C-alpha cells in the first residue's frame, strides 16, 4: 500500500507532472517572472470558471483579506464580525488594520458562522461580516445577505477552503463560493483544492470600482507607473505560480469530484459507528471537501489520533483552540465559555486524510482502523 498522506501532492504531480513541467519551462524560457502573460491569462480563466467579473491575483490568502478590508475604506474602530472557528488569518488582518474584531460562535453541524449569532452581535459600529466557507462548503449566505442589506454592511467571503463549491439560492440559482458577497478572497497554498507550489492568493468581485482599486492597492497604490493614487502594498502572484495554477485549474472539477467520492466512501464506512459524527452536508451548498472532518464523541478524539498515528495514518485537528482564547487576542476580553459551540468543536474535531489521489486500499485501511479503535474502546 502507498504511504498515506493528509494531502498527497507527489501523487498529484505524478499524474499531471508533464503539464506542470511544460508550464514552468515556458516561464523560465520567457524570463517574465513578474507580471508575465500567465498572470492575466490565469485571472481570465479563473474569472470564467468562477463566473465572476473580476479576479485580482495577489501574494497569498492573508494578503487577499487584508486588501479587501483596505479597499472597503474601513477605519479604526469599525467593527468586523467573524467566526471563532477559523484559521488565524481571518482575524489577524482585522487587528492589523486597527479595526474592532467581533467574534461569534459557529454552527455545530456545518462548523460555519452562525447567522443568528451574527444578528445578535450587530451594533451601529458594525461595518462588515466575514463568513468563512470552512472545510469545503458555504456558510448560510442568504441569511447573512439579508442581515447585511438590512444594516448596510459589507460581506467579505473567506473562500480559501471552498474553491469550486456552489451555493444554491432559494430561487434555484447558484453562485460559486467567494462570488456572493461584495468581495471574496482565496488562497492558493499548496494543500488547497486549487493550490500552487508556493504561496498565492486572489480576490473576486463583480464591482468595477473595487476591482480597479484592488489592483492599485496591491501594486503599491499605482494605477499609472510611478504615480501613486492610493496607499498600497506589494502583493503579487508570481508568474511561475500562475502558470502552475493554469494547469491545475483545468483539472479542478475532476479533483473536486474525486474528493466527494472519497467522502462518500468515508460516510458509508462510518454510518453504523455511533461514536463519531460524519461531516454535515448543507442543503444550500455543495461540499468539495477541502477537509473530511469528523466529530469524535465522549472525549476520545486525542486517543483516536494517537491510535491512528501508531498505524501510520496521519490526522489533523483543525482547530485545536478557539480564536477567543488565543493569547494574542486576550485584549478582546472574551471569557472561556462565551462561545460554547466552538469550544466543544475544538475538543471533538478530527480531520482524516483527504485528497483526490486516495485509493480504495488506503481508504479501507483508514476506515477499518478507525472502527477497530472504537470496537476496542467499548
């Protein structure tokens, strides 16, 4: 049996390596390492895939969030509401800009931000909501849009883990994760569903004014060379990464379908195991399984993780600690039990290996060992 990886980038490269090699070589031959033609071509191809008017590439997903908040003109003291159950990048940009971070709880089933918690947290100082489409499926965007329209708020989507997921509106229309709010952000970190071989990120918007200003701010505030209309930063996707992403984008739908097939096999294997909860699949979003995250009951999560390690099966805890209990964010003044759902999730969640290249032998080995652990622990 092939060694089991959380994300097997080597196996993926073995499948598409010749395409990747040719793409990289074309950039090396051109020497257009910064702002080469692959940048514009990738943005246009991703625009078509996402059915969005503008894609603005940048250096990484954290920068994408930072740029989104800069372009909206948020000022120190403005309140930004986001979830307690997320990667730190979602909140650190809020703090860096001097904005007031307002944390709310997650939904216990989907792990995504709770619209009801958002509703309760809105004040006259609230300016934006940042939903995170966690682990591969969308947050309840229609409920959040209703709140945003009622209170005149911006929505910035953190869609780094959901590239390719579809949101189904009540009227039957669909939109891709990241294209629903005012601005969407994503990351092309290598482990993402659409990942490059280094760092990379992008923003999505249908607003022409936002798009123009985002391009300016990401390029030192320049619209015309050496003329600075905005205070900006230096955040670029390099051409080699864009060339790699152009190749991977062609395979993304196939890769996401393969992930869904892996998740279906996990679900089937675990359907009779009452000691774990399989990922909830929302009625309003497809799930492209950036992670396959179970909840382990009765305080046995860490024991299961150690058991799997002994069987050479990797697993990860995303995330082991709530944002509101992190030392860096102690200044917010939240108490330990302020967000009970997130606190419980951090004690129960465990992500199992998930990638398009997983084979039946690997899946059987993983699921049999998970079930064996619970048989032994009864």
